[in-house]
C-alpha cells in the first residue's frame, strides 16, 4: 500500500500515510474544504414559502 499523498510506502505507525507530515497534509485538506463528500441536492418540501428571518425581505 502506498501513501495517498506522496505515493511512498506506508508506515504502520501512520497508516495509511507514510509520515506525520502526510497525515497532517491530508487533515489540512479536509479542514480547508479541498476535499468534499458529494451529496445530492436537497429536495424542497412544503415549506418552500418559508423565509429565513436572518435575510432581509
């Protein structure tokens, strides 16, 4: 198995990564939104006419 960040062999201590650095790079990508889990658009229900109280009308 290779590291998903740099393609080096993984280290059992940091699996699936090869080092702490690559694990931190991966975490940073999640935290900054570089990675995203795809989702289907939400369906609008009966409350289509609901207005957000935070938004000006």
